[in-house]
């Protein structure tokens, strides 16, 4: 059955659906608005990424400076991280919808459970994200703010054209996919994201609008960032032998279990922070930022969104196994703590970096436990780990798989990705762990926050 977005189903292949799709006046208005909004979201998202890259470089220079000066110099990156995190939290207090990822709010709006985001979300997420992800170096991802900013632009376009509420929701949903595409330069995975994660069903009308918005959005962002995959220099990765499939089955089960723990840790950290009501949210965020700053001074690669770390792994940089295990442990805990601070930032990018680290650990263990393998599986395991942890936590396995392929331009490990991702989803489902954004959406609505209909906005 194909949902034509008019409140009823039509049999697949029915000519009436295509006629309406091509001739409906409202649809052509929506397509035009999607094109304009997509271009705006693309340029804005591209600028956001460009600024984050430059702020990350500045943060690295600051750490290098602090290592080369007096013993007190380590306090400078700590103070910068603390102040930036506190400032990001203050922005989130001004516009509560800018706290956290924003993807759960996009999903709630698509379901009619919340009102579309106001345009004020855009500056709050833009500036707040630069502070929390860039200046503070918190373990947060750029995709959450980019998705939500794009969704807010789509909703604003619909309101400006005085469309019906269902059409405004359609535009905010479609533009959220554009935001994901821009965040990772991954247009195809954005389509999977819309139908596998946000809408959770295929709608032909929405698909066509998505294609237009994503195409123009990614094209606009490439004018700012250039046209290269996020990880263009991945080391040589040959297709693993079919005899290694059982190894990837076990890996998928293990990563699925860790994904369940990670989800629960995110929610537990948020509950703990909420329970500490006597301390202002800005102060709590500042303390977390200070801790991040200490780690930044000690080992810069262990904090931040994780792009640099993932790049080093995928280009064949050798890490001692104890160091990789330490990175896994620190980022496994610091990611949920960073998210609980209530500053703008997502979880996709940290998940991908953490999955790559888990893959390195699995690859090294495999070399010891299964001697005689005729190929180095470390990078293959890193790629599989990225998509598998994503599948376990977000419960959108095809989105994760296609996202990793688009980010790396590597297709040789598709079979292990499919096998491992399936096992991760199975174990997470058996343990009754809800997908993270479902859990965050429910939490948001139960507290009457996040722009829930009739509720008061607040951190979620």
C-alpha cells in the first residue's frame, strides 16, 4: 500500500495517485517551497559545518599553545570549554527547543504530537551548536542542530505560504532530511532517514518533495564545503571472506548489547541531571564543559564530535589496544553526560566514532583469537562498527548502512554490515530497548516540553 498523504491508501501502481502527484496545485506550491527552503537550509547547514571545522582547528591550536606555556596554561582550555558550554546552556534556556538533538521533536511534529518548530530555533541552534560542539568540544554531533534548523526553515516556509497544518508538517519533515543530508554530505541516506526513522512509512508524495529538497540542499552546501565524502581517504578495504561472517554475527550481538546500555545511560544521565534541581542548568553545563576541557588538554582526540578520531581510524592510523579501549570507555560515558547537559547537539556523529572504536577493538581481538586470517580486518570492523552501533541505538539499520557507505565511498563490507546490523537490532529488540529517539520523544511529551501541543517548552 502506498500512502498518498491525503488520509487514505491507494493500491500501489494506481494511476490516480500519479495524476494527483503531478497535477495537484498544492503539491506544486510545496515543491517550490521545498526548493527555496532546501537552498536556504543547504547554505546555512554548510556554513554551520564550515564554522565548526574552523572552530575545531582553533580549539586544537589553543591546546597546543597551552602545552607549550607555563603550568597554569592548562586552565585556559578548561575555562574556554566551561564558559562555552554554560553559554550554550543559557541559549537553550532562552529557546528550550534548541536543547539536545531536535530529531525527537521533528518526529513528534510529524506524528501531530507537537507543534512545528518556530524560526527562533535556527539562531539558537546555530550559535548554541558552535559553542557546545565547537568551542566546548563536548561529545555531541552536528547533525541534530542541522536537522532541526532545516526543519524549522521548512515549517517557516509553510507558515509563510499559509498552508494547512498537515502541509507545514510535511515541509518540516522533508527539510529535516535535507538537514541530515547536509550534515554528512549524504543525500541518499537522508531519504532513508525520512521513511525509516521519522515517518516510519513510505509516502510517495513526500518522497518526491524530499528528492527536490535534498537535491537542492546538498547542492547548495557543496558550494560552501566542496564535493567530497566526509572520509575521502579510507584505507584499502577488501571484501572480507564469507568465512568471517560468523565473526561479524558475534560482533553484531556484542555491539547490540552495548547499544542497549548506551541508550539506557543517556536516559539515566538525563534523569539524574533533572533530579539535581537546586543547581541551575547553566552551572551544570559549565561543570561538564570544564571536565571536557580537562580531557581536551590531556588528550584532544578523546573529546569532540569524533570526526577526527574516526578519520584517523579509517585512514589506517595505528592505535595501541589499551588506548583504544580507554577511548571507548571515556566516550561511552562522556557522550551521554554531554547530551544530558541540555546544550544543542546530536548523537549521530558520536555514535559513528564510538562504533569505529569498537570495531578496532574487535579487529585486534579477532587477530589474536582467529590466527591465520589472510587479511587485515581492522578498518572493515571499524566500518561495520559504525553502521552496527547506529542500528542498535537508533534502530534504523538501512539509514546507518547507507550513511556509512556515502561518508566513506566504500561498499566492500556491505555483507558484514547487513549481517552485523541485523544481529544488533535483534538483540536490542529482544532486550526490549526502545529506539533512542522514540524514548526521547516519549520523555519529551510526558514532561509537556519540546513544544508539545498545549505544553510549555523545555529541555528534552
